[in-house]
C-alpha cells in the first residue's frame, strides 16, 4: 500500500498572508474526504503552489497562548475572558508568522511502512503527500494509517490464524 492509496485529496490550503482568524475558519469548515467536518491542519502554499509550511490547530493555540506564559503562575493574575481577549489579538497575525516551516512530507509512492516511520520518528499526525511534479496532492492522516493497519490485523484474526 502506498501513500497515494490512503491519502485524502487536498481540497483546501492556506496562503502565507492569510490571517489566523481566516485560517481558523478554514480549518473549522474544511472538507475531509466527502465530509465537511473540519481538519486539524493544512499546508501553506506560495503563489506558485509550492508548499512552504504547514499550519495546525496547535500552531494557532501557540499564537494565543505563547510558550513563555507556561513559565508563570497564571492563577495569580488571570481574569475572566483573558484567553478570549488574547485570541482576538492573535487573530490578526499572519499564517506565515505561526506556521511550521520544517514540514515532514512523503512522496505519493512512499510505502505504508515509510509513512508510519515518518509519523513515529517525527511525532506527526498528518503528512502532506507530494506528487512527482512537486505539488501537494493530499494529506495522509494518522487515523487512516491506523485503520489500514488494524484492518490487516483484524482480517488475519478472522481468517482462522492458528
């Protein structure tokens, strides 16, 4: 099985100059396969369609709640609505400021083993799938890899393995 056999075709993507407010809305309403259920991340493409980054829900959360804040005892000075206020301010930031620039991806002909290896070694839950011409053609999700593996596992058990 290859990455192209399991990937979900790319329908939505982000641009570097998109605001986080706009990106959050796209992530919330994006199609995943045939369903409009939202996604947890999308590639960021430049004007020529080349992938230059990836923006995930985690990247947006980091924009709202910067890592230095975890060093403080926030209980001493927080107020009701603080996170909401921070979210409103972060909404104007550009995708290019918060996206992950070092993106782990796979070629469309990458084997399932190679995909799992990349996911585990790099602790990523989704892999952009790159075509022979260098464009992003889809996203391979951890969930779909898991289902392919467990399907093989369950079929073996149902086949009367001894």
